[in-house]
């Protein structure tokens, strides 16, 4: 694992702004390796997640060998959830990250150590926001199975990451896991994340990223393009959606560039941690 702090001078930020905008526009109009109109991308991505919603978590287990669970635990560990917090988990329809945050807040051990009162727990609100109603339905069903169907701390919201319905400076934390590479305009998502966070609020993004070690990269590419689409067809009955998945990873900005985009949105203390040689990366930042 590698943890890197991104620091940039204001001058280089201004000089690089025009090339940043141009390259972002090129990425924002991609659907995997296809070039599509911006207005078409959200519909195409929506179709992908409608198709895979029921098998989404199973496929995550199969594709990652269960490692995605550890990656999400790492994400939540960096967040350091606390009772009474207001947190927004975007593109989190199935609830996988939200349930981990909920469990961390309601941990019996933590409550005993921190002497948390019930009033503080009742004020906790974890908003699960997803643009796809099918993904949200899976999450709500999973909540019901956990006995949390009527729990007021979990709030399910159908919404667009590029145009959130939440008020300015209203959230203590913001997470997005395996979602930001699917949006049309990354810069709009980052701007919205910055807008809704309170001063001192934490931004965390877990995303499939870029492997830099040559031999490992070749093996990873072979697995991605030859194995994952086949698994998608075998388990989910949908090869094309998982072909899009592996292509979308290659079109997503490399770790350093994405970190610069986060800083351009106004965030401070931007850093990232590579996991499994860069197969995934966790970017974190603070709104000051």
C-alpha cells in the first residue's frame, strides 16, 4: 500500500487548467471505449446498473475474491464515523458502505468507550443516494433483512450525484465507492460534494484505478478483459455490462490526475492510498 499527499502550487494550477478542462471533456463523453453524446451516457450507464442490480454484490465478491469487503472497511476506517453525524454515501444504492458506517456508529464497544448517549445516536443520519431505483431497492431489501427497514438513521434517496438535493454545508462526511467513474461530469460531482460538506467535512472516494507495476499490469489486463466479462455472462447473464466495467476503469483518470481534480474542486489535504498495487485507490480530502 502506498499513501501519497498531493501538494500543488497555485501557479501550476492556473497554467494546467485549460488542458485539464479539455481532457476532462474527452473523458466525460466516453462510455467505456465508445465515444457517446453527453446526454446519452447517463441513460447507458443507467441501463448497465438496472441489468446488474440483483447480482451486483455477488459479482463484487467473485471479481475481487472478496477483497472489496476489506477495501470498504478501509474506506470507513478512514472516515471515522461518529454518533450524531450526518453522512452522505453517493452511488451507494445496495447499502454496502452505508451498513458499515451504521455498524461503526452503533458499535457496542465504541459506545461504551465514548459513553455515547441514546439521543446522540438518534440524531445520526446516513443518506444513501443513488440515481438508479433498482439499486436502491436492493439496498432497502437488504436493510429489511438486517432488521433495519424502519430505522430512521438510514435514509434512501434517489438522486443525481451531479445535482444533489441536499443543502449547502449540511454533511459531516461524503463517500462514493465504485461510482464516480460512471458519471458524465466528474467535476460536477466533486463540486457538489464540496458544496454539501460542512467545514471540516471529509471526502472519501474508493475507485478502481490504474496499476503501474509492468508485470502485474499485464496480468491484471488479462484478467480484466478475458475473465471478468466471462464471469459477468456466467453469473449475471450480462457480458456487455462487465465489458463496460473494465473499459470504464481504463478511461478513468490516473491517481495523480484525479487527486488534482479533487484539489481543483476546492478541497485541501488531498491524498490517496493505492491498494493491491493500484487496482483500487482511496482518495481522501477535507473541506476547510
